[in-house]
């Protein structure tokens, strides 16, 4: 029986809808050889299917030639499909040429071109991508109502180019056209406002969306995490589960980020269990986030196990594991894994370079870190060093006492006004006793951060150490004059399913008497041991029972450790977090306690993980 055009088109459409573009192309060739006239329906469908084909440039050009040959290159339906096909596969120039050739362009053609700019990935510069906003404006001037799809695409472009003001104006058009209830547009708006650190606007868009799918919830959870509202991110995830929604791998990845930042070991393990139970642990994105999550709570072994269980390692998996080793004092393993990464043909990215610079710094390998890795990063791999890389180089040079070279590096880095680099130099000056350079660095930080309390406190201490009492008092007076006060030191830990907080100088914590008694007992036993060994623990600031009580109240992290030693099993490490740099007295005391109790103690402050074990710390007394 003879097949007509409708039969062929139905067969072609079936293969396109089933997601078999290769078979659909063969059907198209078969149609052509059978003498069937190709119409806009057949060509539009096959062009749409081939837009999903990766690395098939020859097929796309063949189809384009076929379109021109049958005279449908000016057809709006076929033209919009060709624009979409080229744009999705990186053929921006071809997409623009096709767009410009289509007469009487309608909203569909404009929408395809705008979507093309949104799908370009992360490579194009903002100036190229922002052309989508110009096209959108042109569409409005023509008096044509954009579709929901077009609104979504142009908002994604605003998000990718950080064009928040344009995004707000487009949001007004969304409301004017009655599309504010569209979940896809809402997702783009949530991401846009999150990028602008306007999480209240993100939340408003989320709450106004009647049909909240998993992407909408994930966007809002991610927005909270991006704004460092980690407790709200976790709370929203629990609400998400309570309404019977099923998360995807991206939802759990964002939740793991929030849990890691909150540094709640038990909660992190619960999320891990949920990931395994839901079957989403097989996804690489979840594995990568899990490596980072365990790194942030100090569990390197769990990070390592996660890394070994990922079936499809990508560049972020390797980088996350190298960084986990580096920040926890396993510098040798970090460098070995980096070499293995190279042997496997994995392209080293900026995260891996940051990890190896940290590892070289902690081992004192200044020449290797700077010459072999930092310079190679730029010359051989084409990576642009960011502030963190530069701060690592300053730390690298400062750790081995090369303060002058470190200062010269800062001045020639192009980031001489970034306080992070000067803080790294200041740390080196403090450790090596370079008071003159330290004061100069502290004064520089005062200029760069005039409203940062830390700058005043650091400079005050530097003046006091140098015996410049009048300048120290002047600094304190300036601090009071500007209405600034030192942030309270807060430590927290998760024991027995509860989160316990300890504020420096505040004795009102639960179980206060029991914790103080336990800590005093520990300190007395350590004192006796160190006296026999030639070191007097009272030199650390505990010169009498009375002074000891004052010191106990000042150091919340010691109280947290004491509670952990009381409540956790003897084999379990004690993990405590602190919002300020750990003091020298606490640091030395915890080294002694780790040896006395024969167990691991982990304290995370804003800049370091301190892993105390058998009387030593992973930071090697440099923090």
C-alpha cells in the first residue's frame, strides 16, 4: 500500500517524540529517497530532534542545506527550529544569521533566539549574552506579547549576567502579563534575587507561586544557603519533606551545603542516610557535596570513603578530595592524589590548585608551591588566580619567614587592596615576631576595613605587644567613638541530638557546674603531668584556682570539649566549632588534653581546622 506524506510525518514525529534523533534522521533520508516532498512539519520536527544531538555538526549543516534546497529557509516555524538547533549546540553566529534572514519575525522566532543566548553556558562574556535583553526590548517595542518561555529565558540571561536591575524591570512585565504564577518563571526569579543577595524577594516569589515543584523548592533552599541562612535552608527542606515532596539530587546537594556550614555532625549523617535510602547517592553531584560536607565537619575518613564510592568521578570530585586532605593536615596524601589526578588525565582546576597550595604551605614547601604550582597554574593551565590562591602564596612565604617577599608579592599581585592578603601577612608577622611590619600591616588593614571590629582589636593588641600604650589606647578610643564593640565569642557543638552553645565569658550554659567540674578535673590532671614533664600548665593562664575560673568562663571551646568528653563514647572524637580565632591558651591546653585523654579533639575556627591528637595539632602551631 502506498504511503502518503501524513504516514511518513507520523512515523518521523514518533521517533522524534521518543527521543531517537539518529533514527529520525534515517527516516528523513528514506523519505527523501522515496520521493516524498519534505514540508515544514517534517523538517521542523527533525530540526528540533537534532538540537539535542551532541557533536553532530555535519548532520546539522546537512539539514540546513536541505531546508534551503526545498525553499523553507524563510519559513518562521522551520527558521525558529534552526535557530534553536544552532543555539543549543554553541553555533551562536549561525543562529544569528538564520534569525536575521527570517522575514516578519514573530514571538516564536524571538523566543528561540533569546533562549539561544540563555543556553550558551558559562563561556560567553556578558556583553554577548546581554544581547538577549536588547532583543526582548525590541520585541516589546513591536507590541508583541512575549510567551512564558521567552520570559523564563530572558530572566535566565539576567541571572547569568548579574543584570539584577534589568531583571526587576522584566519581573514587572511578568506581573503585567499575568505570568507570576508560572513555576518556571518563578524559579528564574528566585535564582535572580538570590544572586543579588536579596533573599527576601526570592522568598516572596516562592510564596506567590501556587504550583511549587521540586525545582522551585530547590531554588529557594539554594537561595537561603547562598545567603548564608543555613538554618532556614535546612528548615525549608524539612517542610518540603513534610508536604510529601520527593527531593532530587540537586535538592540534597544544597541541603548538604547548608548542613556542612552549620557544622552539625549528627545532622550531616542523617542527610547522608537519607541520600542512600532515596537512591540519590549514585549521582556524582551528591557525592561531591558529601565529600565537602564531611570535610567541613572534620571527618576526613568519611570524605575518603565517599570519594572511593563515586562510580563516575568528575573534576569536582577529585578537587574536593584533594582539598579535604589539605585542610586537615594530610598534605602528603593531597599531593599524591594530585599526581594521580594528573595521571588519570583530569584537568586540574582552581580548587585543586588551592588545595595543593595549602598543602605546600603547611609542609613549608615555599619554592615548590610558588614555582611549580602557582606559576604553573597561570602559564601551563591558564587558570586565573583568585584572592584565595594569592592569600595561600602569602601564607606560603610567611610560614617560612619570608615576610619581605610576601609583602612584595601582595604589592605586585593586583590585589593589594584586598584585606584577606594582608591578614595572611599579619598572621606571619605575629608568629615570627615581626612587630614593626605587623603594626604597619595592622594600620593598612584599618584603612581597608575601617568598620571591621577585628581590625581594631588586632591593631590594639599589636600596639600593646610593642609597648606603644598611647597608640593602643587611641585605637580603643576610636573604636568606642565609632560605636563598635567586639563580637562575642561563641562555640557550639552537637551532642546527644542537641546543639549546645557556649558564649565566652558567660557561665549560664546548661549543666554549668558539671562541665566546670569536669574541666577543672582535666586541667588539674594535665597540670600534674606537665609539671613532671617540665611544663607548667599554669603558665597558660591558669595561675590559681580563682584565675582558672575566670579563664574557664572566657574560653567557650574548652567548655564544649569538656561536655563532649563527658557525654560521648570514649572512642568518639570531640568536635567543637567557634566563630572566632582560637586563643593560644586554649590551643595549648587542648593539645595537652588530647594526649591525656588519648582521643581526637577537633576545633574549627573561621580560618582553620585544628585536629588535636596525642599532644600535637594539625596546624603545626601556625594559625
